[in-house]
């Protein structure tokens, strides 16, 4: 019997796709149904909101700016 999974097509650049794949691999491949090409992945429809939240959290961690020192004043 064939089993279908509803998905949402996500278009992103290569760096974001790498982050999505990293998140997916750390969570037992629970988000991504299929990698289509360099810019597209098919994500489980029910997991889009959670994946977005995890991606935003990961981006905040990676993009934190270093604190400036007090002696620069």
C-alpha cells in the first residue's frame, strides 16, 4: 500500500539549506521529506512552524556579535 505525506516546498539559498539539513539530522530526520536540488527541499507540512523556530534560533546563535570592550571609549 502506498503512503503519502503532505509537504511544503521550501526554496532557500545553500547556506540556509545546510542549516535545515543540520537541524533535520539532529532530530532523527523528522522535518525534511526530500532534498530536491541545491535550493529546494520538501518539508513535512506539520513541521514547518517548528522548523522555522529552530532555524531562527540557530541563526541567532551563529550571528551573535562580539561584545565591545569598555576600553574603546
